[in-house]
């Protein structure tokens, strides 16, 4: 079973049970936050470029705390790779910002 949300580019991004198990095994603090992780893709506050073609979507969950969701898009399909929480947003913000476009 999997869930699908649409990225800012309109690409369907899949979250499979296998990826969900990976996320909650590696980052137990995200257990019970499946909806928030999916919303980080569909309602991102910003999206940054990864180092090997992946995208990093961020969304705040409380003041000073962010969810970072790493996913990959192809022409008509995409998938979630992993997710984690951080208080160190400045390390993500060093990357090129994809969305919203910088003026």
C-alpha cells in the first residue's frame, strides 16, 4: 500500500510502506507524523536542491523545528526517499533554492 501527494511541480510523489518503515526505524520521533511528512511535499514552505538530483522540501512543525522530506521527481512520477526533523535549518538553506523562486 502507498499514499500519493502532488509536489509543487504537479508530479505525484509516492510514500510506500517500505519507505515509511525506513523513516520510522531511523527517525522514531516521526512515528505518527505521516500526514505532516506528506504535507511537507504538497504544502512545502521551500524546496532546495539535493546533491544528486533529489529535492529537499521543508515545512515548520513548531517554532524553530522543521521537517525535511527528501524525494525524487521524474517526468510523471516520484517517490519519497526519507525524512527527518531539524532545528538547524541554515544547513539546508545553504543549498540552491528551487521553490519559491528567489528574486
